[in-house]
C-alpha cells in the first residue's frame, strides 16, 4: 500500500495539470527519498516547477478490526527563478511560485482517498525546506506533510484454524507449460487435467 499511495498522489497531481486545472505543467513530477537533504545537485538539474513525493514513516496501531497502519508522506514542491526571492515564492505573470504550488497540492490531496482503501489523506502542515545550495541556485522549496492510514486484517488465531486434514490440488499437464484454456480462452480452465485429494489418516 505504501507504493500505491505514492503512485496515486503522483497520478492526481499529473491529471490536474494535464487537464489544465492548474494553469501550468509540471517540469518534474515523481518520487524522492530525502526531502532535499542530500543530493541537492540532482534536484537542481530538474525542470521546474517540480513536485516529488517522499514516503516518511509507518507506525502500527492496534484497533478492534486489526492492525491500523498510520503512514506519513511529504510532497516537496519547488519553483525556480533567476530574478529574486519574492518571485520564487510568489510567482510572476509568466511563471508560478512555490506558494501557489503548495496551495494547489493541499487542495488536490486534502480529504482524498484517491480510490484506495485508506483513510482520506490529511494535510498536516506546510513548511519551508531550507538548504544553502538550493538558495544559492535561486530555488524555493516547501514540504507538505500528509498523513493517512489503512487497516490490515489480523491473521486468524492459530487455535481457531483447526487441523490440516485434507489437501486438494488441480494440476496442469504436462508440468510447467502447454496450458490449455477452455473453449472461450479463459484460464484457469474449469476442468483440471488431473486432480489429487489427500486426507490425513485417522490416528489409530
């Protein structure tokens, strides 16, 4: 689910831009791991405006339905301008600023489940990402902190599963190939080439 949420966030941001709802196109849009903390030089080679999704952490909580996993993500948005800091943050007539990028991401993602079996995403806050190299390269970047959660059903109690008494297997022959579909081309075919059912002998 971690990767599915990342992919769904990226897809929503891309779809909004492609549909013309944002008024600009993403120069770069993808995943990133370090929130601009390490490989800043690679970031500076990107096209702008840009957004990256970074998975942050996953915490386990118990509830009555099973294990609730609470996940945290960060969407990093960045704008670049060779003119001045004010334009990098506020934008200008011909380019979007980092403030608008952050507001758009918040509006697109807050309270959205993105078609997944998760709790709706919550925007927890927006914060500046400060890095000397980024400032030197006329880059303004902000991190949007997101949370969501999903439930994994608890495995059945081993004592409630009962004993393993019967094994049943359907086989395709010959083994590992030449799979024959049914008349409509469907697999698996309704009739197996061979079947085995094995019952554990009763204790004497």
